[in-house]
C-alpha cells in the first residue's frame, strides 16, 4: 500500500470514529490504534487478575459466612472480567498466553493500586468502595469507547463492578456503625487507600503521554483530571455519611467551581510504585509467576489429553 | 432426639465448610484461569450448603446461636468433618484426588438424603444434588485428563490418589450417631453405599489409566472430633476475626 493510500484509509477511519461508528475486529484500523488498544485492554485484564491477590488475602479470614461467600464471588468476578478482556484483546490479534508472559516478565503493566497491602478486614470494604468506585468512573467512560468488543465487555463489567462497589460501601457502613475498634479500623483503611485511589486515574493531564491521541480516537473520552475530580466529588459525601474523613487537610468545597478542591498528590510515590518499588510489587508478580509455573504441567496434561482423544476419535472413524 | 439431629446436621455442614474453605485457598492461584473460577464455584456451592445446614441446626437448637457461631466459635475437637476434607490442597493433582474421593461419596450420600424423613434435610439435599453432580463431573474429568495426560501428570495424579486413599474408609464406618439417624429414617445408611462407591472409583480410575492404590484404607477419627494436625491451622485462620473481635457485627 502506498503512503497516500494509508493516509486515505486513516482519514476514513477518523471520519467513522467522529461519526460514532464502532470499530469492529475485521475493520481496517491504524496499527497504532490496534497497539494502543492491545496495551490498554491487556493492562486492564492484568489488573483484574493481579487484583484478585490483595482481596484474596482475606478470603480465608472473612469474618462471617455471608462475607466469605460475597468476597469469594467478587474475586471470582474479577477472574471473569480478566477472561472477557483477554478475549477482547484476542480479537485484535493478541494471544492470551503471550500477554500473560509479558505481565510475568514485567513488560506489561497493571493498575498500581494492587501493589498496596490489605492489612485489615476494613481494607476489603475500602477497596470495594474506593478502588472499584474509581475504576467505575473510568469504565463507564469506556463503555462508549470506539472499539466494539471492548465497549461491549465494559458494559457487562460495569454492572458487576457497581455491585461490588455497593458491597464494599456496605462493609464500610457496617464498620462505621459498629464498635470504636471497628470504626478505627475503617478510618485506618480509608487513610491508607485514599491517596492511592486518586492516583488510579493516572498522571495529571499535563504529564499524560497517551492521552491526546486516545481522545481523538475515542478510546478515551475524559481526561485523567476530569475523572479524578468526578470521583472526589461523588466520594466525599459518601465519606461524610460514614462519619469518616479523608486524610487531606486541603480538602474543601469550592462554591464557585461547584467541585471539591483537594491537596496535591504525591507523584513521587506514584512513579515509585509504577516503576516497581511499591510495598507489594514483587510479591504480586511472584504470586502470579508461581501460579503460572506450577500450572504448567496441568496445562500440558490438558493439551496432551485433548490430543490423545482426538487421535482415538480419528482412529475410530477410520476403522468404522 | 433433637440434640442428636443437631449433631448430625453439624457433621454434614462441617464437611462442606472445611472443604469449601480449602478450595477457597486456590482462589487467585489456580493453574488456569478457567480452573481457578471452577474451583471457586465449587467452594461457593459448598459454603452455601454449609449455610443451609447451619441455619437449620441453629433453628433446631433454639439457643440463639447463629450460623456464624456454629462455623467460627467451636474448638477443633467439636468439628465433625471427615479427615479427608481438611487435608491441605497440595498440588493440583492432590486437590483433584481429594475432590474426586469426596464428590463420589457426596453424590451417593445426597441421593439417599433426599429420601430423609426430615423434610428440611431432604430439601437441602435436593438442592445440593444438582450442584454436586457438577462437582463430580469436574473432578472426574480432571482426574482422567491428568491420569491420561503426560507422564508427569500421570505420576502426580497417581501419587495424589495413593496418598489420600487412606481417608476414604471414614465415609463408611458408621459411628453411633449415624447408626441412630439411619435407623430413624433421617440419616443415611452409609455402609450400604460402600460397594457402589468403590466400584465407581474403579471405573473412573480405569478411564484415567490410574492404578487402584495397593493398600486397605483405614484412617478414621474426624467424625468423632479426632483430627489431623492440619485442622487447627485452618481454624486459627478461619476463626481469626471472630476470636480477635468477639461479639461484633460484620
């Protein structure tokens, strides 16, 4: 294809995007669009899978049978989200096993929030409330992204995530209405998860490298800072209702802008964790690598068995 | 009689609880994402069954205890589960062996329990039968896949079934409580299930190209509260919140 032909295709592609026509797997798309999506969708899938670990940490210690069942079901949902997303990435020509190996080799990223530890039961509430809450802001936007399979996966995921978010908030509410010890546990969890949750939206707009092109392609429709502000605005009244306070002395309602003003984010911490030096980065990847390595013989056995079955069937068909 | 029924239901609930707990330890660490989800499903079913049993037991006892009091606030000698279900997960083959031995028994057991004179127990059994048929299909399929997969998987699968074989005896050796409940038409005459159990096992082993273990199973004790060293650790973890923060709502 000549450069001119590609230019024409790109122009037509952009026109379709501007006209809000979804891109489907067999449509022509710029290579960079494909790569950007594979990177983003697989990062999202990895986040679901790695995200199973901090919450999974409390399954064996859940305080009641009802909570144990709810937490198990939630972590299982995350595995399911991982599956849809890997499938969406496969429609773009990626392979799940390769994507997984990129994660294990440290080549692919996942949401940094999961590099923080879950230290008490209240963390399970805080993660549902704040982390899923922040994720939803982003995901609701993504239900309208330009790539069809990704947008459709997001619709399904969003429904489950908002259920998780309510469940997390309900855990916090139970603690907030409980004993002094429980209330302190809830406040401590909020103190530890608040800032990392704000960091989930990524660098400020001025610093964000991928944003402009992604907005143009409608992979993204709101900027990091817009989404972050939206999250703060909905979350503060929820914290008030719990009788808990966020650890930010600069937080205040701004009558003029109609938004909450909040203090500066510690971007040094953000980059430190992104670059691999958060409290649990090594543990998380090690745990995933262990599951992958120890599962190798199981995957090989399943393939070998399927192969044997196929051969036997073929033999039977021949002799018949 | 009421007290005896209460004890009997606890025994049923404890099996589901402890095995459900063990399986939940796999969540997030499974060898394949789909298998991870399937193990969690089975765990969810089993803990769901536990809740049905314990809610019923609490009602019969009528002393204001809840399902959580029964699940979290007993000491190890008061748990009545089979030794098999408290055994650690080990590798995936050991988990499948444990699951297959239990599911094979569990399904036979529930198919009898649906005929119980106790309507509530029969209803719980009827609901559980459907779930457990799926569990057995999952564990048999994997046993066959691993047995008839690679050389490595066959060795591991054989080791898994050999190691846990010893614990299958406990299903069928009836204690006084079971005899009493069976005689009253409430519980199941488990001794009568023994023959078909081992015949079924043999059938799946043949399909899996797995050898029947070459020793007579005989390890018992769990049903009477004599457990292995493993249960104490499981309970320490499972009961942590209820013990550290007594009497709170969660």
